[in-house]
């Protein structure tokens, strides 16, 4: 009887540990677009921007590779450095390609609460 009770208690403990223990986090900000401020830009020159890092108002950071922008005439890649310097918020639309976020559209985020 004691063995059965001990085994039952162990099984309950294992279930509780699994249920209450650390859970895999959902990928925050997995949905496009994301608003935030530019905290880093990887560029060989003003016209050769490769990637950038965005920090949201919640403090999360997201890395983006720069793809072919559908609105490059309205928001040139070189404009990212200005946003980094001024901490003015941007909105980034992206798609996942091979696990990487690839930006395809960037705009000023004038209406992004708490990001500036």
C-alpha cells in the first residue's frame, strides 16, 4: 500500500513539475509589422545597409535583414541611421525567410504609442 501511495505521489509531482515548470515562450513579435526604435544598423555605407536591430517599447529586440524595400523611395535604407540617431520610431513589415526576419517595408511610426 505504501509503495502504491509513494508511486502515486511521485507521478503527481512529475505532472505538477511539468505543468508548472518553465514553458516554451511564444515568439514575441512574430507578427508583422513591429514598431520600435532603431538601436543598431549594419551598413558598409549609407547606400549599403545589410541589417538593423529594432527595440520595442516593451524592451524586446528584433534583428532584421534588409530585403528589397517596396517603398524605398519613401523610406530609403540610409534613413535608418537618422532614426537611430534621433530615436524616432519606425514600423517594419517583414517576412520570415529561413528563420530570419527580412524587412520588405519600413515607415515612420508616428502613431506608435510608447516607442518614442
